C-alpha cells in the first residue's frame, strides 16, 4: 500500500492565498470574565462566525478552487449529515458548479435547509454509513462528480490549516493552541501550520470522552476506529482519517478528553459571556480549559471555536 | 420651571475621549444571508458585545468618570432591574468607588448575579416604581451616594451618543441609522451625534408596539407616559425621559413600532445566522427592517443591537 499524500506547510500557504476573499478571516474574541473564570488568558478564534457557520468552509473552498476546469465542470459530491455538506455546497455555489450532497434521512432539518439554501442537490439515504457510501458511489457514477472527503483529503486539511496561520497572525503572544478533534482535518492542518512556524508553541487537542478514538489512537500509536460514539458534540463523532492521524502523530503534543457536562457548561458560558452562539463541538476547547485548569493556568491560550450551527429549539439545558 | 440641561455634540466628543479604554469599541457585524432575507444591506453595531453586555456601559462610565473626586468618594447609586445597574456597578468598580444598586425583588437572578459580580451593594425592594424610588432616596440619605439616572441625564445621553460616532467612523456608506427606543438615552444621543455630523442620514427609531409611548409622544408632540407596557422587550418598558424627548423631537426622523412576534423572529435569525446572542430589546431594530421591508429596500442601513443579556433558560421559542 502506498503512503497517502499528506499536505505540506506550503500547501497551507497556497490554500490561504487561494481562499482569501471566499471565506472570512474570522475575529478573535476575548472576555475578562471568562479569563477570570478559567484562570487563563484565552483568545477564542471564532470560526462559528465563518461562512456557513464553521471552519469547514475553508477546506471545502480550497478543494473546490483546486480543481481544474474540466473536473470542476462535472460538479462535486460528498456525504454529510453536518457542516461539511453545507460548506461544500457553499464552495460549489461560489464557483458556480453543481454540488451533490448525500444526507441521511435523519439529518436535522436545519442542516438540510442550509445545504438547500446554497442550491445543492440533496440525495437522501438510510442513516447508516453503508447506505451513505453506497449512495455516494451511485451519485458519482450517474453525474461524474468529484468527491471531496470531509477530512481525509490533503486539500481539505490544508484549507483548515489556514486557521493556524491566522491564529499566529492575530494573537501576538501565545503559549498553547487548543483545537477540537473529530476526523482530524482541523487538528492536522492547524498542528502542521503552528509547529512549522512556532515549534515551541504547544498544540493540545480536546476530544469528547464519549468519542475518544483520537485519544486512544494517539496513546496506542495506531489508528483505532470509533464505535458507538455517545456525546452531545455531534460534529466529533467520526473516526480519525489516515492522513489526519499521520499529521497528529507528528505534530500534536497531547490529546485530552472532556465530559459532556463540561461541554454544556462551556457552551452556556460562551453564550452568556461572549454572547456568541457556539455548537457543542465548538465548545469542547473551552471545556478542556475548564476541566483541567491547573494544566493551563497562567498560560496564554488560543482556543478554536470550530462552529456555531445547531438547532436552537433543542438546547441541552 | 427651568429647562433641563441637554447634552451637546461637544459633550459626546468629550465622552468619547473620556471612556476610551474603559469600554469596548464594538465591532460591526454583517451577514449576506440576513441581507438577502431582509432585502437590505445591514451593518449591525454589536453593543451586545459591549462590556457588561449592553451599550449602557458607555453612559454609566461617562457619568462616573465625570464626577469630581469628592463626589465620587461617596459612591454612586441607582435603581434598576436590568442593564443599567450592571453597567453602573462596572463603571464604579473601574473607578474603585462604591455602587449601591436598588433592585426589585423580582429581578432575574442573572441580572442580580451580574451586578454582584462587579462588587456592587444590592438593596432589594418591592417590585413597584414607588418602592424603588423610596428605597433609593433612603440609600442616598444613608450613604451620600451620587444618583445616576439610567437615561434622563445629560452625561448618560452623551455616553450613549458615542455609539453614533462609532457608526459613522466604522460604516463607510450609510443612508439610515436604526436605533431602539425605551427611555431614549441611546436614541437621543445617537440622533444628536448622527444629525450633527451627517444631517442627510435618516435616523429611525424602533419601539415595541406593546410599549409605544415614544411613538405616541412623537406623534402628539408632547410626552405621554407609558402605562401597563406589554412586550417581550423587557429593556424598553420605561417612558421617555424629559431630556430624551427634547432631543428626539429635534433630531429623530421617524418612530416605527413592531410586534413581539417579529421581535422573536428577528432574534432567532440573529442567533442562527449572525451567531450572536441578542436580547429581545436588542432585536427590535432588525425586527423593524423585517416588518417594513419596503421602507428600507435598497438602502444602506446601520442597525444597533443594543444588548445581549437574557436568561438562556427562558427563551421565547
């Protein structure tokens, strides 16, 4: 088996140049009250304010803009129950090409509405991984569309890595960068960017205890798959990708797990104090700071808020 | 009866210089999706991201920093069930003087907690205007504290007017400035600032239909008091102040009322699309744009989001 193609630091720089003007340079948010509460100085990189409401717009846009004209003409496709589907739909709309998004029948209405709002074709299927993959194969056979994987893709990882470049540009002094991990697209890209430019900055990943395959894989030194995840952080249910695990082994210092109760507490504090709408998966980084204060005390932390898409009629309190 | 002292434009400029570094220069938020939804180009001035979660920090800080040393030494006092109490507590803490906040016994716990977090003395009383005023008189007699009214005060109005200066500095092209109105501190100050610098810019006030004393006063040409207000916008229940009405008559172009249902719709859209936590009173400006689209279509609007303090356990949906 040949090695998968990994993104390089130069790919992240190239992605930054490619996606500028298509995605937001998101702001960094701070709160004296939250700093006091956590005993840490925190710069929140607010990717919940990204287009389509999550960092996923970066990777999807980089992938779509990387396609040659002939490939792009046939459109793009993926299966997704969440933010990647909306991000790919947005990126395709920006390039004026078709997007085919396979969505499980139990995907939340708000997610379907977001994908539909960007003009993508939605293909519903049974809510199993097998059905999603089989339906995607069918769609590709029918349309010739190019598949963009949500995280195990060098172009996607490079796009997400631009979050790391922006953190180092926007936050003058930083000791630790804290990133959520699900499939590892954001974590792999950010770790590669940060460690290349500033090897002395620690990169810490936070994962829900109920979906801790990255934590276990990192500890065992081999990739183990997630089975039966159980966490409120619905964006972090997936297993690590192959490329993502390779980057994480090389560039990440530690992976820490947090309980769902802390994730909900973190969300509430970010809503009420930062006044910003954070989804559960986006709150895991702040949850890590709350659950392990002694680990971070007195250090200057940059923590990524990965997204803000959720059903506000079904809040966890 | 002598005329009350009205703030001048120079007072707003002086307030801006006085409060810089003590309060935030809040960002302007935009959303292509909300622009499409409302058919208008909107720059949201995000005072929900202000210190203590509302524009009130500006006026309270200007008032507290305007006091001479001897007066300040005795502390400040007010009665408030809402954002002004927290703002005055914050301003007093910043100057390291005492704050005495009279609060009705039915004030929400989150509001009491916010005031307490800034180290102010809370004096509870019966939830009637008479009890609040009588208790405040008592507190002042006992402590010698200086009373800072929430809106009918030239220093407070001048402080709130700095929102208008910042809008003209931050939003390159603007045809209309849209402001919520309750007591009229924010509206009076912003209208004075905007009309002095840019008389051609329209200033439109939005008021909940269930607390429409400003709308009626403006139409009648004389100040009528609010009785039995009934609206979800709990920051806009009060009657217009004397100074505020004088400024509004001179500088405001129109007052428009909106229904509570539209306020809730506006809040939901701001939460889900802007990803920003807006309280009902803060959403009335966007509600005005949604309820009267033909009034604003094609124009460049700056709309103030006045605050983001609410109990997230009691959401109106």
